[in-house]
C-alpha cells in the first residue's frame, strides 16, 4: 500500500476508534424494596386532616431505584410511595451511598401513606412522624440503590410521551393542565427486550379520599402493576406537576360506560390502569435517545418562610426542620435560625437541580409546581383581584430547559408545598374571580416568593451545565 494511502487508512481507523470510545456506553439497573409501615402501633396517614390512623394495609408501599452509569458517573433516581420525603432525610440517604455524581429522591405525593412531615398527627400541635420509620425509609432507600447498582447492565434508552387530560382535573382557576406522560424505556442493546421503564405522571395520588384508613400507594399501585404485567420488567413511577391543583376527576366513565365515582378502591384500581394505558402509548412510541454523557448542576438555596402556619408548626416542634436566616440572596445560605430569629428573617433551605442525560434534560423541583410555571400558560390579563397583579412573569420550565427532550420530576429531594406563580397569589381580599374567599393553595405554600426564586434558580443551574 502506498505510504499516503496507509497513513489515510490509519487515520480513518484512529478516528473510528476515537469516535467509538467517545460515546459512553449506558448501563442501567432497577430495584425495589418495601417500605410499608408496621401498623401494630399507631400510624398517622398523611394528607387531609389530623388523626387519621391506619387500620390495615391494602397494598404495600415501595422505594424504587433507577441507577444510570455513563462509564464515568453514576446517577441514582429514587422514588418512594410517600407524601413527601424532606431534604434532611434525602441527605441521610446520600450519606449512606458512595461514588455517585448525584442521588435524587422523589416522592409520589401519596395521600394514603404514613406522615413523614409532621402535620398530620393526632392533633394540630402533635407531630405524626415516627422517627424510627423515617430511619427505616432512609436505610431501605440506600439499600435499594445498592441493589440497582448490582443489577447494572448495558442498555439502549428510548424516550417517549403521550398526552391526554381526560383523566385530570384542575381544581383551581385558571384551568391549566400538565397532561403529558413521559417515559424512559430501557432495552437490552440491539433488541426490543425491556430491562425497565421509568414513568413520570402529573397527578395527586388522592383518589381514595380522606375517609380511607388503609395504607395504599393509591392509583400508582395499579399503574405500576399494569405496566409490569404488560412489559415483564421493573417499573419506577415518578411524579411531576401536581400543583394547581392536578387531581383526579370525581367521576370518570367506567369499563361499561357507566360513571365511576372516586374515594373507593375499585375507582383507584381502574383509574391507575387507565394511566398505564397512556403510559403504554408513550412506551410503544418512544424513540431511541442518547442518554450519555451525564452532567449535573445542583445547589442548596433558601427562600423566605412567610407562611405563619408553617412558622408556628416549626416553633412548637410539629415541623422540627431547621430554619435559616434569610440573607436576601437565595443562592447564599444564611446561618441556622435561632428561636428568636424574627419571622421576617426566617428562611427555608431546599435544593434545585438540573440533570443533562445526553439528549434529555431533567428539572428536579422540590415541591408541588403549578403547570403555569411548566408551560408559561399564565393568565393574561391577570385577574385584578390577585395580590400581585403587576409581578414579573417567572421564566418557565419548558422554556428554561434546552433541547427537545425534557422531563420534570416534582417533590425532588424535598417537599416545600405549593409553588404558585406570584401573579396568581391570592391571599387577601378582594379575591380573584369575584370569590368571597381565597382559593385553596396558599395555605400550603411557603410564600409568594417561592416561584420566582425556584424558577430563577433553575435558570442558573441550566446555565451551569453549559
């Protein structure tokens, strides 16, 4: 072979080899472990009011983990069938795990599992949290991640979506939905044999209502079971946009066309299976997606804790979580708050993150975000009865995340309550929409500054990824 031809051939070979090695091979592992509480002693069920004590177990609760490895970094995505695991417990889980670029722990926001926050105890002034159970959850989550690591295997990834708002209800004006179900399907390389499915759905698991006293994962139990049966692989359910308020309709057409009413297990099972059908559309239509390499931008931030109910609950020990002194800059974490820290200087500490998984960007939001903040569907003109009708519009998630393929995980690493667009904050009269009282929402939000701060913090994290 001529010298120049040999050089050219060697150059092509080198480029081919370099190109092959530059693309990291994705590995994925799935695992689950049970976290159902022992009801031989009082277990206070989260959601709605106080003193709802568990009388039985209808179906088990789980911690599920998806571990991703790009050859250089490992990322763990964990979901739990709980109302909202908070940042201190997430940090305890991370402390038990080594060698991860990031560990994200999200809650499904289940209203039929044990209180892990404190505000649903036997009375408004007594916490409902069992600290031993919390420790069990922390230990089990860490063990589940380790299980998933042991099951790491090469995979092809597929990303898909399906859209249907017929199963959703927005119980607060203005009516805006996040009706997109998003999935990641992982197959054995070069085959259609599934290794596991990650599904993200935007809805409150509260289809059983406040009278139920049996521990259950609510409708996600049926969604996961139906998808496992169809695809014969592990399934991990993550929540997304649940503020606003995304919930189930009180009535849906049943299998025979007759109306089915909520607040019973027959409804929850059927309702969950309908979401599985939507998720299956996304799974079957999913397209091959490059998920490597990984990049992570995560930061601890603070925001003013304006809510007087939360302030009081913290003072009396119902919410024993430490506070911070507000510095005026959400990116600068102040000193630990003392008992005599003035109410207007009290802040909550939380975390915001963005993950770049190859072509896919994932926003990790630490609470119940309103769909307006996801899609920018703000009411225009704003209702003049709102408290801050002239507030600047927040940058929204789908605008902030780059690229075409995007996912949002809610209650990620924390549960700080409702994240309400500032222009829609409506706590003092005159109330919006001609109402004689405020709509539901503000009572379970840290304050009117939460949305502007979180959306700006997400922008900053995305900028750090570039």
